[in-house]
């Protein structure tokens, strides 16, 4: 039961982050919080498939600045792919996807820091 609860809370927080980034006009637009929840689900599924394929091809992503840059580019590509599946979400070009990916990462980090993960919840 704890894993399901944590997953639902992480999903709702991820949707909140997407919705916040949308309201800040940072390269991503969602029509409603419901669309943000669906976007969070689709982005999670697409990300899982992309990272599964990378693992299948034995492609690893290192740490440090280079690893961070690669992760931002992968996140931007995932946003671009998710845009094609979701009618309630719009990504404004690849530049918008990069900006949105960075903004989502920063806002997620801030929320994780503020929550200090007292319940074992990770985003």
C-alpha cells in the first residue's frame, strides 16, 4: 500500500510541477490540472520506455555537467514526444521543450527540498 500511495502522491506533485511551469509560460502549455495529470502519466510512461531502450542498447548516462546536459536533452525529447500524444498539452518548439525541461527539473528539486522527503516520497 505504501508504494501505491507514494506513486499517487509523486504523480500529483509531478502534475503540479507541470501545471506551475505552464503558468509561468516557460515553453509548455497545459489547459487544466487534469491535463497536467494526464501529461505527468504520459511523460512517465514515455520516459520509462526511452530509458528502457537506452538500457537495452547498453547506453549509460554519466554524472556531472555532461550527464546533466544529456538528461535535459532527453527530457526535452520526451516532452516533444508527449506533446504528440496529448491534446491538452502543447510544447512550443525544441527550445521551449529545453526551457520547460530545465524549469520542471528546478521546480521539482525545490518541491523535493521543501518536502524534505519525510514520507519517503521521491519525484
